[in-house]
C-alpha cells in the first residue's frame, strides 16, 4: 500500500473539468420535476353517502366499539344492517357557554 503525502496530492493537477460556477454561460443540467401527487389513486370513492344517514348509523352504537361487540355477541353471524335515515329535523342550537369569571382585582 502506497502512502501519498499531502503535498503530492495537492500538487497533482485536477483531472475533473468542472464548469465555472461564476460563468453565466456554463451548461446546467435540466431540473427534473416529478409531482408528489403522481401515483396517488384517483376516484377511490365510487359513491357518495348521505351524511345524515351515515351519522344515524354511527349513532346506533353510542359507546363505539364496545356496543358493536355486544351487538355482535347477541347476533352471532349477522352483520349490522343500515337503518333508514331519520326524518329531517332542525339541528339543536349549540349551548351558550357561561361567561368566564372576571380576572384581576375585584372591588
């Protein structure tokens, strides 16, 4: 194995012919562009679902997975069937929060 001194390496001419970065006429490779959205599946949803109907189906199991498990235990081998959408009813008004207690000095 040959060992080269630092002086030998620095004195050797550079063989790589690089373009001068300060030269505005220097050739530059074209920038490759690929959208990050390429390859994303299109049209995954084949149909739209009425949101009221979807909410009514979820409301059948108010405590979530626990209620679903209990339903499956009571109905072995059956799959939950969608229920009819509830009649259109006005949405309840949101509750108005109580005013926050005053901060600072109370006189």
